[in-house]
């Protein structure tokens, strides 16, 4: 979070703008759910949709992200599931 704060200041943006803009730039992300509690917060968060990050900025933010393995698949592929050989009806 501190590095996002630092980069946001360096780029003349607010941390929420940079974070939301990065999420929206991700290929597998169709939308972002924000936790706005007031109309003013919602309007502020909406400004992130107008932020266009440069490739180097996206790369810097991506380097900070620690994505769990579940998110490392291509959209539509889904996580691998173990195959079962036993018939569930025959157990018991």
C-alpha cells in the first residue's frame, strides 16, 4: 500500500484512482466493485474510469500484486479440477 501511495503521488493521482484504474486495465476484469459509503466517495471512485495508465505504470503496479494461483488462468479456462475414478454412488 505504501508503494501504491508513493507511485500515486509521483503520477499526480490519488491511490484509489491508480488502484481502480489498474484493476480496470486487467484483461480478465470486466468490472470493479467499490466500497463507497457516500455519494461523494462513489463520484470520486468513478473518476478512475477516466485514468489511462501508461504501460510502464501498469507494469509497476502489476509487479506489486501478489495474485493467488486461482487468478493465473486465462479467462474461460477455469482452475484445473482433480479427476475422480471412484463412482460416488458405490461408496458408503
